[in-house]
């Protein structure tokens, strides 16, 4: 009877270890996902600011329109 209880206790301990490992892995995954989302948001903000600055610069200094080439009459 003692060995039955020992086996049950070992199974219980193994299950607890697996649960702890699973929780640790999930926490790591969530932490990485949160960091990735923050980095993506920051990069998006920088890109949008750069695009807005480019649009403002274009509005202040528009490129001159190209003149059409005049073809020589034959």
C-alpha cells in the first residue's frame, strides 16, 4: 500500500512541475508579445511622423512640373 501512495505522490509532483513549466512558458510568451506590440507601435508612430514631415516639406517646396519636350516638325 505504501508504494501506491508513493507513486500517486510522485505523479502529483510531476503534474505540479509540468504546470509550473507551462505557466512559466506562457508568462514568457506573453511578455515577448507585449514587448513586440510596444515596439511595433513605436515604429508605426515614427513612420507616421516621418510621412507627415515629408508631406509638409512637399507642400512647402513642391517639385516643379516637368516641361513637355517639343518635337521638331518634319
